[in-house]
C-alpha cells in the first residue's frame, strides 16, 4: 500500500484503465498479490528473479512469461503482460517518474485496441503534385475560353493515405470515363458471397474485414451501398461496427477541431463521386467502417489454445510458425501481420519451440531475440544441424554393425579336430590343456 507511482506496480495501478482497457476481468488486488507474494517465489531461468513492486527489465519479464506458459498458469499471463505494456509506453513511464528504458520492447497487446493511429496524426494533407499541362489541351482550353475550376481541398484522412495528384487531364482507371465516375453495382453473386462471409463475423472478424476491403477496391461503394452491406450483419453486430467507427471519427475530429458529422454522417450525405473533395470524404468514411469491422467484436484471448501449440519433434520451424499464426488469428484480437501481432508471435515461437531450439534461441542477444526473422533463421540452423547429427549417428551405427560382421567372417569355420579355445588341432575345448580344469581330464581325440 505504501508504494508510490515511482515503481512499475504503482504506475500500473495508477494508470489501470489506460493499461487494461475496457471489458477486462483483471483486478488490482490480484495483480498486487501476484507481484508481492507469488512471482518472487518462482524459480525463473537465466538467473532472473522477480522483485517486489515489479520491474521493467526485459530478461526478467521474458523469463516470467515463459515460466507462466510452461507451468500452464494462464490466469497470470494477462497480469504479466501489463508490465510489458508499461515497458512499451515511455510516455506513461515519464508520467510516473520511472526511468525510461534505453531499449523499449514492443510487445503490448493494446496497440491493436488503441485509437487508429492513422487518424490521430493527421494535421496537414500532403501537397498535391501538379502534372505539367499538355500543349494540345492548353490550345483547346484557350480556344474554348473555359478555365477549369480548382479542385477543393481533400479530406486529410484520404489525402494522407493516398495523396492523389490533381491533374487537368484525367487518366481514367477501368471504372472511369474521362471526367465521369462509372458506378459498378453489386451483382447477386457479390451479395451472396458477402452474406456467407458475415455469418462468421463473431468468430472471425478479420476474414470479414478482408472481404470488405476487397469490395472497397472492386466497387468503391457509396454511403448507401455500405449501409446495404452492414444490413447483412445482425442488428447488434451492426451497432457495434458503427460505434467503433464513430469513436475513431470522434477521436480524430477532437484533435483536428472538425465536425464528426462531416466525416461520419448518420444519414446519406449524397457525396458526389465526381467531386474530388467529396470523394475524399467517401474514402475516409470507407476507412472508418473498415476499422470498425476490425474492432467491433470484443474477442477474449484464449490463452490455453495459444499455449497448447507445441512444435513437434520432426516439425520444421516454418510449419510451426504457420500453425502459430493460424491459432493466433483464431484466438486473439490481433492481426498476426501487425507490429503487435509479430511481437506476440516472437514470444510464442520463443517459448514453445522444441527443447534444443528453445535453448539456442534464449542464448541470443536481446535485440536479436525480438526479431522474428532472426529467430526463424536460427531455428532452421538448429533444425538442420539436428538432422545432420542424426544422420551421422546412423552412419556410426551402421559402421559398428559392419565391423562386427566383418570380425565374424574373419573367424571362419573350425575344423572337426580344432579346439574352439586355443584354435590348435588334436583336441576339443573340453580337453584343452591350456584351460585349468577341476576334476576329471578328458582324453584327447587321438587316444583310441
């Protein structure tokens, strides 16, 4: 109770809502009990020991996490991850008066649940490049006496992500004619595919998000088209998507001073796709719905399913990593390809490889042990050497067998009057004079 903010445990307790987020089942008393009573008693590898009030030391955090996984203490894993989360946020450490680590670890799961970073750092749209005018077109414009009106500025959301140049002469893509956007309507097949995909929204929101992303590229749907797609979700799912997208829009507009309704309208804004500014608004709305689909379904992390995946004795490192990605995709609210997802894969790969590979990986330097590509290369090196050692062992066994068989054939067969003990002729082993016999001495073969 006497701890201040200037300890990792005190900092976590102070910033509890920021670190744990909403909807978690963890509580402060349980964390304090683990940190003060249980974790200091655990025998961690690599000479690590858990101190009172916690630590931000990478090796200690890593060894505690690996220990909890090996022992199946799933309830404690989420509490240990809180220290990784604090380790990943130097700004929180500064607020608490902690010394900022020189080599921060990017392992926080909260990166996937924080506000959309692309919407929080948008101040000014990038300058649009003006393509040089073509002489022929200039002559035509001068003859007609018409001056093209300047395009209104685009939305910062889409301008940052795309930065399309404003050109006097349009180079139209497949679905555009010069000066006019052609709308591609949904086919019955498109809607049927979407209907099948959204049935798995609760269990696999990432796949549904990818399907929606494909629709955006193929059809560039307008506001009404997007509402049609959202109607295939259940009412609860739809409201969760809209709430998640609306929260992102509110966070962005709070930092820029814009109106939320301009970026996330609840009624048809009738955006004109042939207007550059209004098309930018539509693109921004599409991005918000896309992120809303990703974050709408609160998915609890199924730790037992994750840590039940162990590398098989003959399973290659690449096959094992693919299995980890698939299970992580199903049981975590993280994209395995995201930065936070890759760092979680590092921990899983490091802790659940086979014994010889795991021991080798834990000997790597700190910076190398956080790089998934380095871990995979090193695991393959150990795996290949292990197979070479196995082949060498097999060759040694074969050589020993051949040697024994060769000795047997070198002996050859004994003659009828040859002793098996001294190999001399004229007597058998039972009457061999070179043996010290007790009792009766048998006669030699030559005695009649």
